């Protein structure tokens, strides 16, 4: 059987378009593999990754963002070193993206106000724990009261979660593309330079 070769296979411009199509689909479609990338950042001597939900994408500004708890460990890491990686993989598309960027942690500003207003009743539950995520406890717990665990709180009650809510913006510096194909893999590297993007092939 002849392998199916997509039109972006040997074309850097088309790959770049495909990257943004996949990212936008990841933001809009909760079932898309790109909806939940791994976000990696570093402390002094260690690197750590965790899954996050892609909450927004701007092709124009070349940035992405996700929500988090300001008390979480990743935010402490980012205060030391704002550079991180977002790692995406789509099995069907056979595409891996490693995106390096500089983060900005938004807290109690217009960006967080906008995002918090759009954060639904159920999603706000994540920000209603009294103790910081990752705190040591003596017995197993969700960290929430029974009422909050059972969604027995009003949208007004949930407003207190805004104290813990932040939006991590991720300004893209480079994107590494890997496409796995039986006919031969393809790897490409995109460097964001102010308003332009430099595009190069790499050995896979
Ligand atoms: C499917 C899924 C989605 C998640 N989405 C987020 C998210 O959007 N933001 C977030 O801070 N943590 C999210 N988490 C939890 C993180 O993976 C992680 O456990 C948590 O943020 C604590 O990480 P830290 O201690 O490194 O800060 C998600 C976990 C899973 C499994």
C-alpha cells in the first residue's frame, strides 16, 4: 500500500500553518490530543512536567495560555525561571511539537478577570481548596470541604477562588516539529523573531 503523504510533508510554510491549525483545534476541541499538553519548567537543579489544559491560542501574538493555582509549585519554579516548554503529541496526526517559550504569570489583572469570568461553576472547584496544591497532609483528601466536593456551592460562593487563580501566558520563542512517516520522518524548527518566523529543516 502506498503511504499517504500530506501536502505539508516537504513544505515548511504549510507545516507552519498546520501547527497553528492543530493548536487552535486543541484549544477549541476538548477531545483533541492537543487539548492537554505537558508543561515543563525547571527549578535550580531539576525539571518537572505536568499536564495542563490549553485555554487559549493566539496565532497573531504567537502565544498560548493555561490556567493554574497561584500557590502551585510550577508557579514558584516560573518565578525563578520563566522559560518553559509545552509538549504536544497527536498519535493520529503523527505529530510531536516541542514549543519553548517565556511565561508571564497573570494574577489579579485584566487577563485573569476576563478568564475567571469565563470559568464555569464546576471548573472553579479547582481553586476552592484551603491548602495549597502539593501540601503534605496526614490522610487522603481532595483538599476540599464535602460541600465543595459535591458541587454544593453557588457561583457567588466560588468567587473566593479568584484569590488562587492565575493565567499563565506562554510567549513562543521556538517550535520544533516532528512528523513520523513510514516514507521517512520530517523534522523542522521555527524560530520566532519579533514579527517574523525563521523556518529550517532538521535531521529527524
Ligand atoms: C487532564 C489534566 C488536566 C490538567 N489541567 C491542569 C491545568 O490546566 N492547570 C493546572 O495547573 N494543572 C492541571 N492539571 C494538574 C497538573 O497536572 C498538576 O498535577 C498540578 O497542576 C500540580 O502541578 P505542580 O505541583 O507541578 O504545580 C491537570 C491534570 C490533568 C491530568
